[in-house]
């Protein structure tokens, strides 16, 4: 048996500008409820403040609502942009959620992905990664010790700062640092011995960097005396499944153009580079570049197999990027097909029933013969008993 791969969703979210945001957010909540019923393990919720499509400003508030509507699925910030926030308040909010969810919360952090967010609060792109490292150092010290933290830079002034509450989780909830193509995320994660959240894992640059990222993790762990665990490594990528490839292609005509146009013309996020001028070109780009899979559940399984091989040692979770390429009904059906036909292949649930079927098929001819013989013997026995009974009656 191989280790059980966890499955989840990475919900930025992506919604077409101009539509009713209240209903869009409700769809996001309903999707997480549905995934909880299907047995998905995790849902990660993004933080964005501009550009019109990714409309959740506070993953913590969204998680608090989602937690009340679900029972099992674990809920993470995907991610809190640490360069935007005072690190003490980030730590305080996550610890509060840890208590409110009885340990179902996870903390994902990053520097901030949309330059239009950072520009509104005077944070330059040149400083976001340094602020990420400084903030994360503070947060991890607050989580792992009772020592007060004093720190000052041009954005924060902490004076004998301490957590108000200790975490509910023992010893600590899952924590992951986001990575796209550069080594900055793995460097921070490896230094502190936490998980890695590879958001751009299926992009060409991210795919090429997969094994490099884990090499960086292990090197930093050796340097700082920490431990890193592949089961805490999560890869993010888009999938859409339908019963047939033709149906999957038809499904995504609903919204794939708007998703591509967001990255081509709106979001100043060069790491997410996509090409295509019409739905068929966009579908081909997804499938031929390895960005994701649009097609049958078997095609989705092949995509995950490919990532397993490229990672050179495996990872702990595959997170499906939520995208609304298809309408809500087809989107839910896609998640259902993945749960029914893809997840068992990576969770040790498919082979046992398949092998039971194969054993039964191999044994079937002999067992049929045995059964026929048993019926024959019983039939002869019954005939003999009737004959004996008839003879006994004749004598009387």
C-alpha cells in the first residue's frame, strides 16, 4: 500500500466581474459543503482585494462561516498575504479559528500575489518577500514559545507581544508557505519545518521547479535543524472531469474564456501565463502543456501520476483549483467524478475491490463446477430418499 493522497480544493475564488457577488460567495460556500459530503479532505481559501474576480477579502471570516456548514473537511487560508498585515493579529486570528473549528483550521501564508492589492497600502513588490520572512519568523515564535516578541521595521512595531490564547491544536495546526516558481517559499518553509503549498505546480516554470523546491526544503531543514515532511507538501492544479472527453470540452465552454482573459489581460501575475484565443485553443493549452486536465477521470488520474513522477518522491495532497469553467451543475459533477473514480486510485481504495473481482473471476470456473457438483449430489441424495420412502410405503 502506498501513502494515502489527500484531495482538496484551492478556492481563490474566480468569479466573472459584474455578477451578483452575494450569490457568487454563496456558491463558494455550497461547493465546500458539497466537497465535505463527498469526502474531500481540505479546502483552502484565498485573500484578494482588487481586480474584480477573486472576491474574498478575508479567508478567516469565510472559514468561520464554512466551518458552521461542514463537519469533516479541514479549512485553510490559501493564503494570508503576510506583507499586508501585522503578524501579531494574523497569529491571533488563526488561533481563534483553531478554537472555533475544534482544530480544523490550517494556516497558509504568502507574500501577496496581486500587485494591485499591495499598491493600495503602499507595499512595493520588491519588499513583499522580505516582509513575508520577517512576519513568519515572528508568527512561528509566537506559536511555538511563550517568549515575548519585540520587533520593529518600517511597517510593524511589536513591543513584548504575546499570544492572548494558546492554540487548540496540539502541538500545532498545519502550516504551509506558498511557492510558485522562485525558491523563496521553500526557503521559508524549510527553515521552520512547515509544509509547502505549490500554487503554480502545474505551470511550466512551476512544474520544472517541483523537484528543485523539495531540494531547497531539505537543504534549509538541514541548515536550521528542522524536519520537513512530504505529506505536508500540497500541489495545486486545475481539473475538469466529465463522463466523456467530448462532454468535458462542451462543459468548459461555459466559462473558460473569462478565466483565461483574467490572467491574460487583468491580473498582473506573470507567473500564471496562459495562452489561447478561443475555447478550443484554451482547452488544448490546458491539456498539452500539463497545466491540468479537461476530460475523463482517467485523464485526471494521469495528470496526478505525472506530477507524482516529477516531484521525485511524491507529495501529500492534490488541491483542485476552483475555476468555474463549467456551470455549477457540471462543476459539482466534476468533483463527484474525481471523488468516485480518481481519489480511490491514490487512497488505497481501488485496488482491493479490483483484486477481489480478479480473484473471483479466476476462481469462477472451478467454483461453478463445484457448485454444479454440489447440486448434483444433493439432487441424487433427494431422489434416493424419495425412493427409500416409496419402498417403505410399499412394504407397509
